[in-house]
C-alpha cells in the first residue's frame, strides 16, 4: 500500500514539473522534525503513540523553477539529499539519510521590480535509508531461527551457548529502507541580483506518513536558501 502511494505521488510531482524549466539553481536546507510512531490498539479500531523520536536534518540539492514574469503561479521543483541526526530514540542508526523529490505550487502574493513574495502548498516523497543496530534474530525469519536452534540442540554445550549469543545478542548493523510522504505549506521570496540570477529563501511546515522499521506520523519545519539562474 505505502509503495503504491509513494509511486502515485512521484508521478503527480513529475507531471507537474515543466518539460522546459526557465530557472535552475542550488539550495541548502536545514530543519527540525518529530515522528510519532503509532501502535494499533482496541482490536484494530484505534491507534496510539507508542513512542516519539526527533532530530535535526541538513543537506541541499537542485532547484528548478518554472514560469515567466507575467505569470502569477510558478512550480518550484527540487531534488535533494539530506542527513538526519538523532531521529529515533528506540533504534540506533548510522548514516541515516534521505533522498527527496518535492514540488511547491507557488502563488505570487506581492512583487516589486527586485523582490517577489509567494506562498503555496507542498507535496513530496522522501526515501529513507540507514544502518540500524540489530541482532540476527531481527533479520532472520522464524523458520530460519528454528532451523538454527535445532542444529544447536545437537552440539556441545559450549558451542550451543555461543550460538544462542550469536543469534539473539550479538549486535550487527543492518541497512533499512523507509519512506516519508509529506504534504505541507511553504512561503518565501526571490530577490533579484541581476538580469539572470536571484537569491531565494523558503520556509515551511510539512507532515505526513512516515515509515522506518515502524509506521507513524512525522511533522517538521524547514528553511532553504539558495540561488536561481535564469529567472527571478
């Protein structure tokens, strides 16, 4: 279900981006977020927060902006790569990162010869990956564990003890994959620096479905700064 939803949103974002953008540039980003991991209760009739995790994120990427000077609506499409720190207190992660596709449907609200202000809804897909501190029993199926336990039962006591330690207690780093599907609102400004360059600022709030080992709901605030070449 979550894979179908992610593919559908990626398709929607891609068809909303113009085939021939009139401005492109680079941006840096940073922000703070919190994920509430949910647990099913009441025989499937309700959810409650099992635990929460929070942390900072930082990164950057490519920004593409469509439209022209006479239009009151622009697309702001970005591809980014971000690192996350301290984003899950229940599980330990190394090299926790996400690659994202986002589009802001930006509507002009005020403008002068040098500055444009805009606001609009945001839609995106973030693909998560990281290394988590786990045991072999976390990775193996129940059938594989039963097979190894049966094999250990026929060995000497010393080897049996080591085998049980290796299965249930020895720590290994396992790569996990996940997804964050945000919707939100963004606002910002483009400040003209010359005939074909501008400085851009963006800030917003986004929230949505979050899954990394367990499912939940993530919400975060962010700010971007960068440069666009080819248009204001």
